[in-house]
C-alpha cells in the first residue's frame, strides 16, 4: 500500500468513527437504543438484479428473488413465520 492509499484509509476510518459516534449520541439524545437482536434473515445481493435471503445464524440461503423489495418481503415473512412457530 503506498502512502496516498494509507492516508486515504486513515481518513476513511476517522470519518467512519466520527459517524458512529454521532449516531450513538443522536440515539442517546432521542431516548431510543440500537436494536438488541440482529435480524434472523438478511437480504444479500447475489449478482445482477438477484438477491439471496440468508439465515443470519447459519449463513444458508433460504430463498432468492429477482427484486429487492420482494426479497425483503420474503425475509420478513420467514422471520414472522419463525416467531409464530416459536410461540406455538
């Protein structure tokens, strides 16, 4: 890594840390907190206009869609089905 790339990385890291600090302060002032649990399913791009719905715990693909909104809807449906299954 040359000197200019190293400087760029340092600036990017500092900006990222500053953004995270600002977000934490904002959430603290508003009175809300960051989510305590991560989502059970994540939507991940898997090519050109193609999205996988992945189980966060195992990393296994649970479904796929060609439209991002449809993939998000599938993830929400799988998560709600999982919660209903746990409740009985």
